[in-house]
C-alpha cells in the first residue's frame, strides 16, 4: 500500500487500524430486533438490572449465537454475560426455559455517544438451544466489576417492549425495544477488536509521518 502523497496518510493510518478487525463468522440470522440508536432514546444498565426483550421464531430453530449493541462507561470491563431464554406469549417473560453464562467477543463500532460512551457490538455463543416455533424472551445480565454497561435500544416494532427486574422477580415495562439479533451459526464468535485508545491512534499516525519524512529525504 502506498501512503505517500497528499490526502493518503490519513487513509493509510485508517487502513492499518481496520486491518486488525476480524470478519464476522458465516451465520444465518434467524431474528433481528433492529439496529442500535446510539443513545437516541433510552439505554438500560444490565449490570444492575436483568433486561429482557421478546422474539419470535417461525419454525424449529437451533440458536447458537447472540449479537447485541451496548454503550459503556470508559474503563468498564465486561468479560461475560448471563443469558436466559424465557417462555413468551405475554407482555412480560414467562417461565425459564434454559439459561447460562458465556464469554463475550466485543468489537468497537467506531461510534461514541455524547462524546463519552463508546458503542460496541457484543457477540456470544449459545449451546445449541433448540426451540420450536413460537414466542420467547431473551434476558441478559452483565456482571462486570462495576456497573456501567448499557444495552442499547432500537426503533419501536410490533413485538412487546422490553422488561427489566432488579432481581426481585418483578418485571417492569421499559417502554423500549432492545437492539439484538439471533443466529444459528455453529462455533465460537469472531475475535473482538479492542477499543482504540488515543495513544494507539497517535502511534499509527506518527509512524506514517516518520515514513513520509524518510521518503522525502531519499527522493
């Protein structure tokens, strides 16, 4: 890749950063509740609350992966998520069908809400959960060292709005829809991309400037 010439240095630096992003695994999305709104609405700290939103399946499906969008306080570390599949059909989650805990793969989207809260796309694997056609709820809870992980909302749709509970068993209507999708991809999720730091971006840019100066001296 040539990085010399007017206007090419920034493009080269961006290409170096992007080159480290792993591509998504091959998957068939079987349910998509919508794209995240980047804080243009309400988000919910699912370290404090268990947050759940409903979904429907048109036929017997094996669920192997979940992707959802979140915002986070800078410096907050999240390494795993507790998940639960509940029976559906009502305005709040029903009986627990299955649950577990999973490690996550977290990828920075390049977007920051309010100039402070980075947005990430989080992926984790399910152990081949087989569900017949019907209505269900997905519940998520992030047990990080401190609260500050916010499940992002999405545009309104025809399904029930999300619900949350503080562990007391009482579900409360959030009046929002949460951003998530479900897929039937087998195997582990793709490797996540660390959140970029100002130091990392500066190192890439300074390296490009140094290369450009050396090229000029040898021209």
